[in-house]
């Protein structure tokens, strides 16, 4: 059948009118805004992300924060490619996560019984991430005060910091209070990487430094002009969920 025939056009008009009537009955406001040329939705209208602002620590004590800042700087050292973990805001990211739902496991099922699980089963313990950090940081500094002339982690020379973390990862260090040093190292390593590569709205990745380093475009709306350009650097600067700095200046 010719797509321009009267019967084809009549059928198309009928289906269109039915669809419009259905939409009008459920979302009349949105429909009216659509036909007026205005988008029927607003970005982040339902649950907008709350940008992390500079300020005091929300979970860590000042001493705990110094330890975490020193650790993330060892895990992500500054070089000619990027700033270090501390300057990038990784400790701030971790602090804000621990002060929220991640820290208290409020979005996870945390009832017993608690048994040793397989690696494929994920986390099986009772302790929340907040408790893991609090106990882990304390155990590290307690161990070092006894074995490193009374110094805490942040006071160690750079080479000794790296050596300690390597031994912790290799499970060569036995911490007090039944703290699993290797497991704690894994937790803080993962969280440091999250803070370095996550959207800056959450407190880390200062000035989108890791995205700029990788050439990652971020939360841009449209990539169609660049999808077929293989092995070519993306020419535009990255964009955060909260927008680009140059947008905010206008």
C-alpha cells in the first residue's frame, strides 16, 4: 500500500489521535508543555544529586582524616599525569560516603546469621563500612606506634608508608582487635579509586582531573558526532552531572 494513500494517512491519523488522547488523560500538564516547545521534564527533577561542599569532616576525626589522606596519597601519588589522591579529594569522598547510607549500610540487608562466604558471594560480615574504617584506622596506628617508634601512619617517611601498605596488602601484618588488614586495604583501595574516578559532585575527582587525564567526556548529552571516530582523542572537555564550570560562570 502506498504510504501516502488516503487510507494509510487516515490510519496514521487515527493511531496518533488515540495516543495523544491516552497521554492527555494521564499527563496533561506534560503534554501541554511538550506541544508548547518546552521539555516535559527537568534534569534531576526527581532526586537531584547534592554536591559535596568543602568544609569540616563529617565522619572522620582530624587524626583519622590525616591517616586516610596519607593512605590515598600513597595509593594515588602525584605525577606528571595528575594530582595525588589527597589533592583530588579522595579522602573527602570517602568521608562523605561514610557519613551517609554507605557508611551505615542502610540500603543493604545486614541481618544474621553471619558466616564466612565465598569470594563470589560478596561481603558477608556484620560490620558496617563506617565501623570497618574506624576500627581499621585505629588498628593501623596502634600497630605502628608499637613497631615504628611511636609514629602513626601519616608521620612515616614515604618509603616506609609504601612498604607498610605493601605488607598490609600481602597479609604480612597482623593488626589488633581481629582487624583483617588485607581486607581493610582492599576496602580503602576501592574507595580511593571510586573517589578519584567518580563524578566530582560527590567530593573527589577535583576539577575532573582523572577524566581529563583519560579523555573521558563525562556526563555529556550527545556523542553522536564522535561515535565513529575511532582512535581519535575526544576534543571537548568533560562535563560533570552538575554541569561544566564554564556553564556556571554564565
